[in-house]
């Protein structure tokens, strides 16, 4: 039976694979104890605080063909778009005016915009007094140097699944090994790194989710996340069922309990599948929420999945408040 004593013992001596499996498969009443322990640990590390970051999705052209993604190369129904630098800067200014100090630049995997162009955008955002996170896929090492010199210090490259076979099936032409070697390169280049799991992929097992946790621990990630699989129209997985919200919440808590101090976002897929799902993430140990600031006329084409839930500023602030947390900035939270 998982209770406070069971959890305290593991928190002080460490969790093994069997413990992680127990957490991921525990029942409702045990899950309450798990969530409470995760909240307690978050409070010990960060206090009763959380922060908001703003994301702009600036380019949805992709040379990859991931089976689960609406922006995959072979989905000819997706209308492709790219924001120009002024459009991005105007979004960043609006985020800054609203008290947000972390700006998240996200794109599909494409080299079309050029490394120098993105370096210039990063410089201009840094001049506003904001930190920059990149989530733009795999690029040449020279591009990483340029972006670091321009002032980006954080880079998210999700591994999606630690099951090498499933990874190769879901991301044709790519290997888990290569992705992990890029995460290590990012670390060597000086970036704080983030990774994450896509929970609910067809064929994924509890054991492979345990491996996701172990992998993120080994990588010593600064940011760790879990998004729930949701089917995207026009993809080979369009008729597959969505990921399990309750399992996802237990995964969030396992991230907090097992990894300790990474930033953990309450991702929008939880809210899309269950009203209050992001509040549930905070109650399971998350401490970040991302507001979507991609222009409304375009963001439907950033089709990670169909019928996305877009997190607005009011929803983000209300969720933090309902979780009993105080909004702060990332630099204040990390000291
Ligand atoms: S998941 Fe990312 S890399 Fe894969 S097709 Fe979608 S945008 Fe491209």
C-alpha cells in the first residue's frame, strides 16, 4: 500500500524501477498520497510558487514525418505558415507587458528560416529583458553556437518515448540514440536541457514509461514534461484513442518525486481532455504553465493534434491561484 510512510522512505533512499511502476499503476486513494508528497517536495524546493511562460509557434513546415503529428511532411492538408521577426517581436512585447519574462520559441523541424535569422530574433527578445527557451528540433552544431551567443540558454528536445523500437516506428528515419546524443550535445554547448514524454502512444507500455523517467533522470534534465497523446486528423494515428489523464497525472507526480527539482509544466493536453486537468498537474507537482500567444488566425495550423486547447493568460493565472500558488517569474523561482 502506498502511503506517506512508503513515500517518505523512497524519497530519502531513492526510487527503483519497481517503485516507479507502483506509482504509475496505483489506485485512486494511493494517488492522493502520491500527489500530496509531490506537492510537499515541490514546496521544499521552490516554495509555494509557479511561473508563466509565453510560447509563439513561428513555423510549421517540417521535414520529419512523425506518425502522430498533424504537421508531418506527408500531411498535405496542413496549411504551412511562418511568422516574420516583427510579428514574433510584437508577441514578445505583449507578453512582457503582461509581466511574463520567459519567452518560448517553438517551431516544427525545418532549416528554411536560417540559423542567423533566428539568432537575430533571439537577440531582439533578450533586449526586451526576457529569457529565451528554444524548442525547434535538431539543427547543426554551428546553429546551436549562434543561438547560444545570441542569448538563448534553454533548449527543449523531447525524446517522446524511451522505447527505441517504438521511437523508430513513430518517427520514421530517426533514432532514439541520435536524439539522446543531441541532448548531450546541447548540454555540452552550455544549454539547460528539457525533455519529455508523449504518453498514450499506441504500443507504449508502463515499463517503457518507467524507462522514460529513468532516462530523464540519467540526462539530469532541467525541464521535464509529459503531454498526452491526442490524435491529429490526416495522420496514420488519427483513429487511435487519446492518452489516459489519470495515468498522466501520476506520471507528473512521479517526475517530481523521482527527479526532484526540474521545472515541470502543466501541459495543455490535460486541459483539452479534462476540464481542470492543468490544475490537476499543479496538484501533482507541476510548477510552470505556458500561455499560447501564436496569432489566432494561424495557430490552428500548428496542428500537433486536432482541436487544440489554447491556454490564455486569464486561465493560466486562475489555475495557479486555484492551486494555492503565487505567480512569480522564472528567475525569481530559480533564485
Ligand atoms: S512532431 Fe515535430 S518533428 Fe515530428 S512531424 Fe511534428 S513538428 Fe515535425
